[in-house]
C-alpha cells in the first residue's frame, strides 16, 4: 500500500512538473510574439496612414488642375467676350434704327457682365488653389515623414523576426512535444485554460499566499495540499492549475 502511495504521489508530481515546464515554454513563446506583435500593428497603421495621405495628395492635385483649367477657360471666355464687344460696337456704327442699337447695347452689356463674372470666378479659383497648395505641401511633408518612419519600423521588425524566428520555432516544437507527452485529459484541460486566460497562463505558482493568475488569496490548508503535490489542484476563482511557489525558481 505504501509503495503504491509513493508511486502515485510521484506520478502526480511529475504531471505537475510537466505542466509547469510546458507553461514556461509557452510563456516564452508568448513573450517573443508580444515583442514582435506590436511592431506589425504599428507598421500596418503607418501603411494605412500613408495610403490615406497618398489618396488625399492625388485628390488635391486633381482639384488644383481642375481649378487651373477653369481659370484658363475663364480667360479664354473673356477673350471671346471682348471680341464680341468689339464686333457689336462696330455694328452699332451701321445700325438703321434705335431698336437695333439698343439690342446691340444689351449684347455688349451682357458680354461685359460675362467678363466681370469670369474675373470674379478666376479670383475665387486662384484663392482656392493657394489654399489647396498649402494643404498639399503639408500633406506631402507628412507623407515623407511617415514614409521614413515606416522604413525604420520595417527594419526593426525584420531584425526582430530574424533574431527570434529560429528561437520561436525551437520552442514551438518543444511545446508540441511536451503537450503530446501529457495524458489527453490533462492536455485538453491545459489547452482550454490557456485559451481562455487573457495572459495565456494555465499553470501558475503560489505568489504571496495567493493564486499567481488571479491573485485571490489561497487558504493555508489548501496551500499545504498544493505544496504536497499529492493531487492536481485548481484555483477556486479562476480555474488555473496551481503549483508550489518554489516551482518558479526551479
């Protein structure tokens, strides 16, 4: 009976040791991915901002060209109006009656209004061009700054990936091997706990008389049971598997 108890105690202890070792491997994988994980998000944000700036610059350049075309068209329209005024004034010298003279006068007046309108619209267009040119210069400056920032972030990301990729691949293989060596029930419980935990911790040591995962206090008698490693004990509050405090120093 005594031998059986010793064997059972050792088996449970081995299971707990294996679980905690697996947790340490997975936590190191999480650490590597966290370090690398923030940079891709920053790179993506910069790429999105650069795309938005490029679209805005293209739109501003198109709008400026349209305004320049409008100014050119207005200028040509005024020249045509001036030619018509000259033509109508010449015709006034050969009219046969007052009605024809007044009719030509109205045409001259209309063309004169067209010239004034063209001048007004041209001034408005020039003011818009000036305003949009300032905005365009600012957008181009920001685009240059963000592009330089993006290149720096990409270089940092490439360096981190190069430094950590082989280490991560090695740890992933160790994790898969360690998980595969657990009995299916324990492996499934560990994977489920790890998936549901925000920090990925499924197995935690006691820390200052509390659960190392949720930090709720653990009663002294329960701590003794955990330290004895006679059975697998989970936290009453968060469900994580608990191991003795000295496990984190092993």
